[in-house]
């Protein structure tokens, strides 16, 4: 890990929409993760209770999708400079280990109690998927397209077969003996309870559990496939049509599979992978069309580029900051509460209505998390994990 003092060079041919897209995703991730009030937050700014989806459920797969995109462009640039594949593999492993450790820090902060330390999480899943797609990319040589198509299909189909057709130990066969995707009696929950030490995020399972890394790998692979498409020698308009076609395919196939294998973020179902990828490609198509086809570029892009240039830093700052203000206890209106609760109830809750106040709190927190990224950007410092 190091801080590079070299700014990204937005040279001719660079796909700026990818930088903007990354910034949009990380900003929205902070927005939905840090509501003023979970009780009053707008429904689209909260995760679906179980099956189904909200805008919030689309954020993490969009970020993981963009990780897959990044793998292609970063490794191709290094290979073009003569870097050895084994060196790139070791570099990818180092990055993955550091990301995993960052995830442990986020989950344990500020107390780091071993008995309640959540081992798995967002950054841990990113680390695993990043390393897996890096290995495939580096050693599939000239067969990258087929390698990633095959990996995606195998991952999604194998996960469906496991969750639908393989009996769950101690509970029986889904549909016949237990409901399909029963919250507590499914392979993801059983494996998490058996193998993951410490605290599970939802007590009986983890939304970033071990087995659901398999379909999550499919999400990252779809990002790789998108990058491979954008690297082909076609016009920007042709690339845009391909992105739109991919978006439509993801949305349609995801909804069709939803009938048999419901869209479910907490289990990262195969239908969810396809549908979320379709939504991600829809947003990417809009960004690509405006920025790289219509060439509508200017200062309006800068906030998102600043967020995206240090995306992991922004996420770490937001998560550690949220944990800190939730831990600090203060006296507020005659009651003792967290600094976060005091800030919301003492100011934001009474602006128009509690729900709008919760949104304003989130927006203010996004702006606060933007400041460290802005400072780093102005100093031309970029965290290279």
C-alpha cells in the first residue's frame, strides 16, 4: 500500500465515464449507509427486508462490478509496460490481503473485541473477488472472453443448483421440505454459522457470507466482460450500443430468473447478479453516452472524479467516522445518546419532516467525507492499495 503523488492523467482515449461512475457509486454508498434515522429513512434508501430490491441494494454490486472493470485496465497497462505476470499476481495478492485487513479494521473499530468481531464484510468480499478475477485475467491469455463468460455462467448456475436442488443439512430439500430461500434454513446461513467465527452481521447469517462469494464473483466477472468490450476497436457509439444491449439483457434475464430464483441481495442470488448488472450498465450507458460520446465534459464531473480517485479511502473514512460518532455519548435534550443521534434529533429531524431530515443528514455526511478526498486530490495523493 502506498500513496502515489502522481495524479491520474486524463489523456486522450481515457474513458472518463468510468471515473465518474466510480465516484457516483461510492458517494451513493456513503449516502445509503449513513442515514440520520433508520426508522424514518426513505424506503429506497434502505435495503429490502428479504427478497426484492431497492436502489440501496444496487450499490454494492455496482461497486464490485467496477472493481472488475478496473482489473482489466490496470493489468493491461502494466502488461503493456513489460511487467511479468507472476509479479502482477503477487501484487494482486498483496492488494487483496490489505483490503481484507482494512475490512477487519472497519468491522472491529473502535473496540476490536474478539468475541464480537465480524470477520467477513464488504471489503473482504471485494478482496476475494478482486484476487479471483485478477488470477483469471492474468492466466487466461488470449482466451479471456471465453474464460470470463464460462466463469460467470458456471458461478451463477452452480449457485442456483446448490440453493435450489441440494438438501440443506438438518433441514431438507428447498421447496419440498423448507421454503425456497428460507431466511435461516439455507446453505449460506448454515455455512456461515458453522465456519465464520465472531459475530455474524444478522446473527444467523452474513449478507457477505462465504458461499455467496461464488455469485459475487459473477458480478465482478461481468465488470471484466464490460471492460473487454470497451477495449475492442470500435467507435464510441458502437460501444454505447453494446452497453445498452448488455443492460437490457441483464434486466430481462434477471427478471426471468427472478420467477424461479428470487432477486435477493442478502443471499446474492443469481437473478440478483444479472438484474443488478443490468442496472449498473444502465447508469454506465448514461454516463458513457454523455461524457464519452456527446463529450459533455466540464467541472461538473470533478466532485465525482475526486470521490472515485480515492474510493477505498472515502469508504474507510465514512465507515470509521460513522462508528466513531455512534460510539461517542453526549448529553442532548436532557438525555444521553450518541453524537450521531444528537446531531440528527437536535437539528435535522425537525427540518420539514423526519424522513427528509434523515436524507439531509446523509447528504451532510457525504459532504463531510468528501473533504479528506478533496485534500488528497489537491495534494495529488492517491491511495494505491
